[in-house]
């Protein structure tokens, strides 16, 4: 049980994240940038992360750095290989020059991977049809699981070489590790299916491999974080009680310096994470027929609309805070000082922000300079029309950021 004292923690105070010291407790969450057309770092990607770093975050998170070509959700995303290291090093140097730390989100998209644009077979616990790629994912063999596990370790080593301060292992949103955790998706009957203990083997295995790689890779140490679903938000998916048990096992395994709690399924219910508007027509416009027709006709069933309110994942996350001792990063509906203070008072160690920083990369500097009583408000309207822009160039359609800002 968590026995941390209930004392006020200033969200703008320095904090230790494993071996790394952050200048404050605010992390820019991983939000796909659509700035890597050749699966390599571009000046556009560097600027995308430089802006919130200059704007005051303690750490920014690069999304999404797949551990293999077939682990990408789309073929233009970065995958971790030696060819990517020089660009990644330029990126980390730029962020460090702004006084912030930088994390690489690593993972394998599994059944969410777009095998059509990746030109590689997607993997899943069982044979699985992805309607967006119009392709079947292959049932992962034991050898596939071993390869993916080693690919996570290799990605961590490359992240160290590139100068990252942390890696965030993606165990959420029904990506590969999360799909194994899901009783709805994982219908295997071997050692990786059935009981939660079996279904958790992939998640625990990749975290263990990453930790071993980090500990053995030279003198420079980085933090290891995991992003874990509390709930998929779908009937038959990962329930909170199972996720809490998985989190306890991850804590007992000793591989993590912190855990970031998330929710929702990229396969069947993405809006469970985001809340607010559900821009169905805007999403449909990014696809060609017949997929665009399908989204327009039945998109409301996939992009379900949930009302937005501040700190909307906190109630569920507090169940984890009560049972875990490891540092926890609170995500979901954090846009102002008052909400950050609530999170600190509830015992969370860090907060993660996504859309609010996309709309206004210098929001934190404005809060810190002008705000003592929670009066500064984010420009984000939670319309979620930024989400469909991940297929072209991720930006806020309300403020135009980051495109309208000086580069």
C-alpha cells in the first residue's frame, strides 16, 4: 500500500525520475507528430519538440519510435535503427539546450500496425483483421515474441546512444503488449493466453528486457517508464482490477522508474482516452473509399463521444496510487495550475499534458509567470480536431500551433 505523506508538492519543483533530474514535474505526453515522412528525424520534428521544451516542460516525449518496421502504426513513422541515431541525437541536443529532458516512446503496434504502409506483416495474439489497413494481422509465434522483446532492448540501447534521458515502453491502447493483456483480443491457449499471469508475460518480458539493456549499456543511465492501460473502455477488454494487478507485477519486477496510466483502445474506442469532440467527418477525409464511406456511415460507433472534464482519468488512477509505491504520471485533462495542484495533492508524482501543449506550447511559461491561483486557462477547446491532422501534419486547428509560431 502507498504510505506517502500527504504534503503539498510544487509541480514546478525539481524531481527525480529514476537516475534523471527533471526541472519540474510536467511532462509533454507522446502525441504523434506526423513529421517523419522518411521514418527519420526532420527539422520539423525537432521544432515540434523544441517549442514545448522552450515553453517550460520538464520533459518532452517523442512519439512514436517503433522497435521494428512492422511495429509502426504507419509506414512514415520512425523505427529504431542505427540510421536514425544521428537525427535523434540532433533532436536530443536541441531539447537539452532548452533545459528540458527528452524521452523516446518505444513499442510495437501489434494489431494496430498498418501492414499496408509498413510493407510488413502485423502481429497480434491471434489472427486479427484491421479495417483501417484492410489487412489481417498474423498470430504471433513464440519466435515473433522473442524477436519483439529483443527489439525493445535494442531500441533502448539506441535511445541511450542518441542521448535520450528516458524511454517510455508502450503497453497501452491495444498495441501488441496491450493486446496480449486484453481478454477480448487474446484468445490463445498456449503459455501466453488464458490467465492474466500468462497474458501479462509479453508486457513484463519487454519491460524486463529494456531494463536489462539499460543497466548493461555503458555508464550512462536513463529512466524506464511504461505506459499502461487502466481500462480499454470496451466490454470484455482490459478491466481496471486486472490492470492494477499487472501494475503490481511490474512494480515487483523492479524494471520501472515510473508508470504513466492511460486508457482506451486504438482498435475500437480511441475517444475513451481523449474525451471531448469526436471529429468523424475530419477523420473520414483522410481516407479513400471505401474506408472513408465506412467512417462516415458508422464512425460514431468507433469515435464515441465522451464529455470532457478536467483530470478525467484521476478517479481511476487514484486506485493505482493507493496500491502502488512507484512514481505515477497522471494523464488526461490537465490544462491548468489548479488541476496540477490537485494531482500533486492526490499523491501523483508527475503530470502529463498533450493537446493543451499542442495548442499552446508556451502554456507552462505563461502559467508560471502569471498564475498563482489557477486563473490562466488553456486555449485548447477539446474539440479533438487536431487528431485527424496526424495523417498530414499534426497541429492545433484552433490556434494553428505549432505552424503559426516562429521556428
